[in-house]
């Protein structure tokens, strides 16, 4: 008997809809159907395209703005260690994105991951949080382009009028509003490039990334000629706490690496290429940042280091004016590339939301010529142009920081929950590149929760015991406790709380971690007596093959 459906728009109906999840099998089936019927996006991107896109989105204005503050106020000459700490911290999050990208190769990024684990309401909220990370970030970085252009012309003796770069009205309105003409013009150019085509946009991004990486390499090579080991004494003037605090500030230089997952539906082999591109992007960016921090600390004494434009002012300190101009130009090009990559990612998220019925259908319309969500690109570009033209820069930065950290936390929480949700399928086994189309289709269609497997599978598959129904709420409570205690532990170290309070917080944190280990062993370890039967397909059975069910444990 089917349960009686709830009345439309009743409290229980809304609660049930808010909590319903979208299984990863369903998402993969929709992606396969779109590909077969030529309704989806064009799969034309290679791993090199993804790495170039990820580096272009990550290496933005952060290294030019954050390096001086992190070095002078926190880390000192140990700035390169702070960048490594920030890279390792982001690596933990990138591993979560890698697993989700292997399970759900969809364009929605954290939105699709939240829909799969936390439910429809959380996914809808996450979709708009990602607008802060991508759409609003495009507005902020375009303001950065405007500021660097103003600084470049000012250094050349050609000051620009304030209305072109940044005019803030007097009074309380100045906190929310400021006007610029260069910033919306930058977003208009980026929107035109995005609407041109995915392959063409990534090609442009690759060329610009080569220029940006070349300018950073120029800073490292040219700066090494002004390197003085005496500037490393004292090495960590603010102690270990200062180095760690510098690492927390350096994390914001890595924001944007997750944008690679937004292009999952345009990648030829997303389950293989997206994880490789995420890890390759983080490794490349971490090496570049660490080298920049090492050379910067050796070029300039700590007392003379600039907080606002450390890389450019390091050459000004040594009277190398032509290098100062080149580094300033690099800040303009990197900010422009970051704006472009943010505008490439945001329409893909709206596209996936529209396909799921959680946003306007117009954002799901695909142009038959370019196979891009052209209407979504133009509407998103218009909104970002308006934001960059009249919204205050500082107000936007606060929104981005909150949205980005929340999206990272949701992805990490989801990867913990995904193991304990009943009927959640594991990652599909990789398909050998030399396998034919028929074999790939058979493996893809194989159900991990049904014993009627395709007879062509000759191996034995042992299915792990499914989680019980109470396990997701229990794990969710552990996740919430862990995040709260981790936050309190960080504050206790940063603000030097009393020793007794700090010890209690860390003990509770270790107990929560121990509970995670127990739950992990309970649900993910093979246990005798709790296993489901294994299925062995024997080719000699009558009728083309017979499935024998046996209690074997061999996989």
C-alpha cells in the first residue's frame, strides 16, 4: 500500500520536499540521457584546459594583496611556510571535491553535492551561496582591475578621474554604494568572451594564464638577484601562532580552485579528469605562492614590506622601476582572468538549478550552435555588471568570505554524510580506455543495490552492509559538534583562553573524532554475519548464465 500523499503546500508536504535528496544514480542517468539526445553541454575540455582554468581562477589578486599583510603582520620571513599551510588546508577540502566529482560529475559543484546529501532546501540555499562565491566575486575582482589600472596610470604620471575607477559618495550611503565605469566595462568584455564558446573561452584563459604565470616567474627570477639572507633574521618574529595565522590568511589566496568542478558537464572524462585537475591546480598554485613568499621575504626587510602591494613595491624598494611596472601589469591581467573564470562558472550552476526545477527555466536553455546556456550567461553578466558598477567593494568582500567558507564546510559535511545515507551507491569502477562502448554501457547500468546484474560481469561483487536509518541524523550531529568544537579550539589558540578551558575543548574534540572512527568501523568495515550475499555470474549456466547466491566474502 502506498502512503497517502500530503496535501499540497501543507507543513508536512513542504518539510518532506525540503528534505528529499537526489540520488547520484539519478544524476548520472540524467547526464547520460542529455548526452545521448544532444541536449546537454558540449564535452570538449581536456585535463590541460581544466588545470589552466583552475590556475587562472585561483591565481588572482590574492597573492598581490594578501602577501604583504600576511608577511608583515603575522608570519614574517616564514611567509612561505604560511602559504604551504594554506595549501595543505585547501588540499583537505579539494579531496572532498575529488570524491564528489567522481560520484556526481555534474556542473552544479557544491549545489549538486548538497542536493545529493543534505536535501533540496539546503541545495537551493547552497546555489545562492555559490552566487556569492562566483557572481559577486566577479564584481569584486573587476573592481580590483579598476584599482590596478588606476595605480598603473598614476605611476606613469597620468591620474584617472575618480568616476572611472572608484567614486564613493559621502555619508552613510558610502558604505553600501560606490561607482566605477572601468569595472562594468571589464565584466562586459568577460561576458562576451564567455558567450563566444566554452572551448574558445578556455583557450583565451590558457593564453592569459601563461602570461600570468610568466609574470610571477619573472618576479621569482628577477627578485632572486636582490635576495639577502640577512632579511630572514628573525625568521618567525611572531612565533608559531603568527605563522599559523598567516596560513589562515593565505587560505584566501587559494579561493577559486573549486571552480574546476563547475565545468564537469563539459569535460570529456569528468570522473577521471576533474580530480586530477583539482589536485594539479592546487599543487601548481602552492608551489608558485611558496616561491613568491620566499623571494619576497629575502628581497625586503620586514619593516620595509608594503602591506597593500608587496610584490610591486619590493622592486620599487630596489629602484627597479621597469620591473615595478611589469608586476603591476601582472596584477591587472590576473584580476581580469579571475573575473572571466568566475563568470564562466556561475551560469553553469544556474543551468543545473534550472534543470532541477529550482530556478527559472530560461537558465536551462542551451544555444544549439554553441551548446552553451547563452541566455543564462547574458542574464548573469548583466547582474554582475550592475553590481560592479554601483556596490561598495568592502561590502562585497565580506559577502564573498562568508559564502565561500560556508560552501567549503557544506562539501566537507556532505562527504561525511554520504557514507551513511541508505541506498547510496559507491563510486562506479573505472572503465578501461580500450573498453568498447557495449562494455562501458553494461558496467554503467549495473546496479549496486540489485542482485540482477548483467550476465557479462564475470567477477564476484560483494556488497557492503547498508547503513541503518538512524545513522544519518547521528552522523549529522557528530558533524555539527565537530565544526563547533573546531571553531572554539581555533579561538582558544588565537586569543589564548585559560588553559583549563582549552584542554576541555580539545578533549571533547578528540572524543568526537573517536566517535567518528567507531562509526566508520561500524559501517564501512566488513563484518561477519552482517554481509549481504555475494553474486557470482557463471558463464556455463543454462539460459545464457545463472546467478548463484553464496555467503562468500571474496570481492
